[in-house]
């Protein structure tokens, strides 16, 4: 899968998992801070995002510190998905 | 206690429209879904997580919290976010106790509406949730009354919320508490078949200890579980007595007739034994049955003693004279029985 | 108006099936935490729990209700503790039946403990299971009312982990206001696949024994149990053993987040201050704090931070959850019983498993059992999701 395609897919999944009302994938920039003021997310959303990674990409994050590095922007999440898929 | 303000999201047009000026909605079948507003005032970042009961409680409660300064929040709900609860339960089974999304778990707790309202209104005062099936609203009234007596509050947000969840609906149907035959809600009472029809919604009151231009007075409430018919009459007599009320002071009974042939006889017997001459109003043919149905009844009664006209569908036995004092008697599935007295101010 | 006193207690938890067994475990530092034997969950062997050491069958036979259908584990635990409390207070059948006897109880999971039965009842068209009327909140209170012939006020509260602290509070307030003559108050929760997975999804379980108030705490161990108290007016309790007085209570909402507490400890401070104010005592008079102490990062920091702001010198504090695990809605009532035992026997119980001081604070919890302590006023804290914070101030009479 193309990286660009993966990004759109991930954005769609983020919207679905977090039920971000009024957002479309186009509204989320690759470099938007997911836990910045734009989305108003909190610690429960972080848990929801790690469930997303496990269910949709088969990647299980066990270390909360890892989560803080990965769940930053769409780009950091995509990098993480690609890196962990490559290993598998 | 006095009702300073109130709001109601229900299967009728009670929230944004004039319920008393229009014909009630007549439903077919056993699920009376709430007529929900657009919730434009709830921040989208909060709304995205809310299940139906949280949404309805917030939609009905927040405007009151914004309008009135309140010292605390007391909510009654039996099922809370039952739909979320079952979503979580289904996740547990589907993913075999694997990694699960916590939102359904948190939203599914009955304490979620009271906590959510406190959070959104930054109200760090008294906060409690009564989750006691058919007596949850009466429990809220006791809690509020005590805070007023103790002088710990002057004004409180008190209300109930219930949602129809498909899982609980099926469970209640299995247990025989929901009608299997399809009838229209205007033909509900006396239809002669077992089971009730399910309603949902949120009813919120601003209650105050003093009468400051109040809409109505909540005189008192009481309850009993698993009574005999004699127990029930004795309890009602005590309630009247301690409030200095005679049978003739009650201008109308508002009874919880649900159309359930297994348990509506309680109302017949009660009215015959203690109030043979009194007019009778019904409300579940408009709002359906919920564990906290007496909250709808109280909203309805408060409006009626405040001068709103009685919808013809609610007249079970004609009322003569002015409507100043209404005794609400409601039971849930024949086990939990509650009373509320509402009076004009 | 006279004092509201405790004339009866009943408890069942991971450290004992009655008051005296619980007391002995507390005195001897015997924890009830371990692998779960009866919990039906894949985590039963992976995580640690504070499980009551009796199977449903054993509970049923102890209660002599082997033939009764549709009684969940939640209800069985409630029955055991309720029965002990009313027998301990010597309440007669007539007293139980009186309109003047109230029952107030808290639970979170309630009948949801029977998850497989719920799932079957909700998703198939087979004949209803025996538990079909037991799932919804309030079911255990109704079962108690029915079995013991109660005809007075009944209430079920769900404010998550502060539920039974609130039922004790409301019962005391009702008696004080003359709304009833006596109240049986408490709460229950049983270990359930539903709550185990719920808390697991929030990642707040420790994979080892819980270490309340420890710098390296990793989370909580879930527990189960039930406890009930009989509350009466002091003037009605002549000739009875009086275990203590429900003297103060505070209830506030933290109004910060659905599942975590504010760093400023708004709710914690509000609840404790409320309890001190209604009790009309100053912070320095508190002899001992039975903390909420769940062993989570968020709770223990906030709780100690809040106490630091109220007390000039923080009194000895412990978390008996290191013995029982976190028993959710039952915690407030179980810990009220422990607070009353502490008063009755003038002793303070240990916090087990503690090793390292929290770097943010210069206080540490009580880690050893203290016999011959002077215990006059015990503060018992219970904080729940949804921001529900409650504290009780229980005093020696």
C-alpha cells in the first residue's frame, strides 16, 4: 500500500474510533498534533488509538512511554505502522 | 421543595415544542423513542463520546445549569448508558477479552450523566446517582430534601434519564415485561394484554428550598417495596397525614397505568380503596414505561397544577374542579411502589 | 439531636467471611490477594485479585438458599454481610419489617456478573435464564428487601467506587432528619468479567501485588466483597454494643475528567473538608486516615496531595486495599467496618507491600500494624470515576 493511501486510511480510522464529529480525512493534516487543541483529545482517546493499532494493524503497544512517542501525529503513527509491519 | 424550573426530553414534543398546545404523538408498537433536539449547545468534542442517555441528560440538564446557580446535581437512572454497556460486553466476547476500547465502559456507567453534567458545568458541589430501578426518582427527591433540611443547598439540579437499549429491551421482553402484541399507545390502558411499552428520555428539575416564583411545590414523596394492598394504603395514609392532607384535598390521582394486565390492578385497587371519588390521570400512554417514570409524571403534574390544560388522552376518570394538588402513584413491575405529591403554589 | 451510631456490622472480603476473620487478617497482616479461583475470565490466572474464598455453591449453602434460583454472586455476598450486620445489631423481625427501617446499598457491577447469561438473554430467543430479572442496578437491594421483609425506604446508589460511602452518608442523614429510625447501609460488588475487562481497558491494573502510596506503584488489584452497617440513633441503642459514630461526611464532584482526578485535588479536598466540617472537628484531631489508596499513579498522588493541603501534619494513613484489593462499590462500606474495628480495638492496620517513598511528598503511609494506638477520629476516603469523591468521619463514642 502506498504511504499516501495508508495515511488516508488511518485518518478515516481515527475519525471512526474517536467518533470525531464533523471531521473528514481531509480536515486532518499529516503534521497536526493529535493531542493539540484542534481535536480536544484526552487519555481515554490515547487508549482508543492504541486499540486501533492493534485491531487494524496487528501491532500491540505495551509500553505507555512508547505510546507517547507514537501517538503524536498521523505521520508518527504511519512511521510506526510501517516500521512494525516491516519487522513482521 | 419547590420546582423553580424544569425541562423534559421524552417521546412527546416536550423539549422545544409546546406539548400542551399540540396533539400528542400516538405510537404503534412497544418502543417510544425520545424526540431529541439537535444538541447545538453541547460542545462537539464532548458530544462525540456520549451515548444516548448521556446526551439526553446533558441536553435537558445543561440549559438549566446555565440559567440557574445550583449547589449540586442528583441524577436517577437505572440503566444509564445501557447501550454502551452492551457494546462493551459484546466486545469482551467478540475479542475474547483482548484489547478493548474503554469509552463504552466509562460511558456505560450509571454515574456518567451526573459526572458529565458536573464536568461540563464545572459544578464541584454535591453529586450523587441513584440507580434503584422503579424508585430512582423518589430516591433523588429524598436526597434533595435532606440537603435542603440540612441547609447545605438552596438550589439543586435533580432529574432522571433512561434510554431504550435494544439488549435490555430484548431481556425485558423475555422476562415478560414488554408487550408482544402491537397496539397503538392511545389504546394502551385497559388493552388487557401482558407487558408495558418502553419509553425513554430525560426529565430535569431545578429544585429550591424556598418558594421564589416557583412553578409548583413538591410536597413530599414516599415508597414501599413488595407491599400488600393494605400496606400500600397504610403508606399513602401516612403520607397524607404527615402533610396535613385529607383525601378530599387531592384533586386528582396520576396513576402509572402501563397497560400491563399483570400489574395494572394495583392502581384500580388503590383508587377504589382510598380515592373512590377522585379523578384519575394517566401518563404512560404518552411517555411509555421506564424505571424512573415518576419523573415524567412529576414534570407532567407540575405543568398541570401550574395551569396547563389536561390533554384528553391523559384523562382516565374525569376530574371535577380545579387541579391544585395531584398525588402521583406509580409502581414498577408490581414490586416497587412510589408516591409523589405535587401542589400548585 | 443525638448521635448516629453503629450497632451492627457485617463484612465478607478476600481476607475473611465475617467481621472477626477480617479483623484477624488485618491484625496479622495477612493479605487476600492472589490468583482468582472462581472468577470466570482469562485473566483469572494472569492477574492478581482479592477474591472471596468461597464458591457460589459454598455461599449458597452457608446461607441456606441452595434451592433459590436467580441469585447472583453479588447478591450472595450482600446476603452474607447483611445477615451478619442485622444479627449483630440484634434487629428483630418486627424491626426489619417496620416502615421506619431503611436499606441503602451501593453496587456497580450488580447482576452484570452473570455476563454469559446476559449475553444469551439479550441475543437469543431461547427461554430466559434464571437471572433474567437480576441484571439491572437495584436488583440486589430488591432481593434483600424481599428476603428480609423490609417495607421501608430502599435505595441503590452507583457513584462507582464511592457508592457505599454515599449509602452510609445518606442513611446517617436520613436518621438525623427524622426520615427513618434506623438504616442498614453498605454495598457490594463481585469479581466479574465485565469489570475486569473494563479496568483492563483503562490499563490501571498492576501485574503484581498492588503497592498503595509507593513511588513504584503500578496500579490496582481488583477485589470483591460486601459490607453493611446498622445505623441507629444513640437514644435507641441503649444496651447495645456501639462500635462508633458516623459523625461527619462530605461529598463533592471533582468536575475534571470522566476517569481521572484533577491535579489540584479539588474533589479530594472538598470531600475531606466536608467530612471535617459536618463532624465539627479540626484537621489536627484526626487520628488516622483509611485512604482510598488504590495503588494507581493518579489516585495516590492526588489523594496525598489533597491531604497535604488540609493537614499541617498528615496523620497516619493506610490503604487496606493492599489486603482486599479494590472492591469498587463495596470499598467504602468495607473500609468503614475496618475504621470501626480500628476504633473499637484502638489499633491501626498496615499498608502492605510498600517499599519506596513517593518523591513528591515527605510523608509515607503506615506500614506496620500498631496495637495500642489512640484512635478517636478516623477519616475514610472513597473516590470514584465520574469525579465522585466522598469522605466519612467515623468517631469513637
